[in-house]
C-alpha cells in the first residue's frame, strides 16, 4: 500500500481510500498525460480516450500533441479525410472527434440525453412531429451536405410557424449528423456542413464499440437504464436506426479505462446520462472498489494503472473543453477548489495548462500562418518559481514544434503578448495576460 492509499472501515469490510493526488495521477496515466505514448497511433489514442472534444477545429490537435510523442497533425487530418475519424454531436451534447466505429455506438447510447434537450424548445416546436422532422432533415442532408442555415430554411418550408432555431436543434438532436470535411482538417478547415453518419460512412460499417471485455449480454440489447429511446410524448423516432448490439457495460469499462477510478455520478457526468447505477452493479463482481477522501465509492478496472501519488507529472498544455476537465462530477482531482470557474468567461472557455498534474493557468496561441509567426502567452494563476517557468517554457517549445513544425526561439521575459519584429519563422513564448484580452 502506498502512502496515498489507506483503508477505511466501511460496511462489508475495509475499502482502500485514494487521496486526491492518487486520483490525479491515476487519471493522468489513463489520459496519456504522465508520459506521452510512443506506441499508440492517432486512431488508437482516439479510441482509448473514447473521443476528443472538438467544439472548435484545433482542440483535438492540441489534445493529441500533449499525449502522443510523435504526433503529426497531418495524420489526424488524413484520418478525417479517409472517414476513419468523424466529428459529431455525442457526449454532453457537444461536438466530439470519434472513430467511425465509436461514432455509430456512442451517438445512440446518448440519444435520450439529446432528445431531452428539446424540452426547452417545445414552444417553438408546436405542431411539429419529431419523426416527420427527422425524415425531412435526413432527406435534405443526404441529398447533399447542408449548413445549419440551409437546413433551417428547408424545414421552415414544411413548418413555417415553427421557431427556426428550434427546428435546427431538433434535427441535430434526432439525427446522427456528422460534420463533413473539409471541416476539421489541419490548416484548411471549412464551414460546418452536415450529413448523416450512415451517408458519410456507409450502412452498417464498423457498427460495434470495441469492448474492454468480450462478455456481452445474451440478448445484445440496451437495458432500460441505458436511456436509448425517445421519451417525449406524442413524438416518434425511426426505430430501425439504432444498432441492436450496444452494450452499456462495455461503454462503462471503456470509460473507466480512460478516466477511472470513478464514481457512478462521474460516469453520468461524462455522458450526461442518468440511471447508470444498475450497469455498475452488474459489473461490480469484475471491478475493484475504492473510496475517495469524502467517502464516495469509486469503481475501477482491476489491473488498471494507479501510480503512486508522488509520481512526477510534467507540465501539459491542453485545449479548451478538454475531456480531462469535464468528465467527473467531482473535478478536484484535476481542478483545485480555488481555481474553480477561472477558466471560463460567460460561454467562452480558455485553453489551460497543468503544473504538477493540476490546473494551474491558461494560455493562448496567436498565429499568423502565412507569415510563419506565432505568440504563445502563458498566464499562471499562482506564482510559479523559476524552475516551473522553465519547465513550462520547454513544454511550450515542444508543443509549438509539433503543431507548427518550426522550433521556437528562446522565450521572451516580457509580459506583453505582442510579437516582436521577427523573421519568417518567429515563434515567441511569453508570460503575460490571457484572461480578459
């Protein structure tokens, strides 16, 4: 037993207690943030992480630059072009980058959570049958990829009295829509245009989530607590679009492999689902259990890595909305209580960096790609010492080299975020102000 793990007497026996630092190190290890992986390809990493946040174009590239030793942005871009990776609405009703196989399963897995969003728009959908809307939207986007504005205009012809925004959101929530390329490609992304996952990937291709275990329910169906079907009264969704072999136990095991140890509420936060307790209970005989310092029960894979709390954690630069920050009900394993809420202003989120494994500040990269110039500004929340600033600088240089393909010069000590006059390859790293600029 390490000094970060102790036992606590609870009903049924002694249960190991994991400290916040122990949880931090375990989660960082699963997230490939303690040591960059030299074994995983881009596709393998996206699979292991069960997708990457992709609200904007660049975050998946920054996320993998922090996690893979030999990351090349062109590899990710090529996988999008070949349709081995796709961008679509899944977890927490946000855009994620998934493998083609995972996209087909995770989208129906969270379908009920997406449909529940429509309760806020029911006033704008009076008289609109969701089944008819889904089929009309499907016909439109499968004829050719459509922007959201184009889709709204098409649906308004059929439902002229409905709210345009509500119609578009209803289509987004009821249909598995993917963002077609060039959206998301490195250095040549385009506007968002949508078609269905079936149209983009072809019918039935890769329709199975890669399981951690081969154990499956005999009937292969999603249990009631998986929350798959539309529960809105008077509405109907096409029933032949849902894969029959979705097994929520496999998804829980995948989640624990990437984010564990974790509680039931943690997993529900990650997927924005409810009533997942039954799935964990069915898995209990195959899992290890722990408690956190507040007594919350945590589940984990028996052989998953749980490094010692004193394991060194190097600095890492992460994009806005990185799933490391959003996939637990209790985020103190990564976000210190005193920094809660500091990386947001309204609906805008800043990119963040970690020091000693914990959130420690924000950063911004301002690029002029045509001129080959960029300024990386780092704003710590505390007062890092000289050694920590040097570590941050080295990590920033490494990221710039991977992302831009050009080594960064020696950093500036100036707090000003403005680039100094430079040659055609000027990459400047500065400590200064990010929030509010």
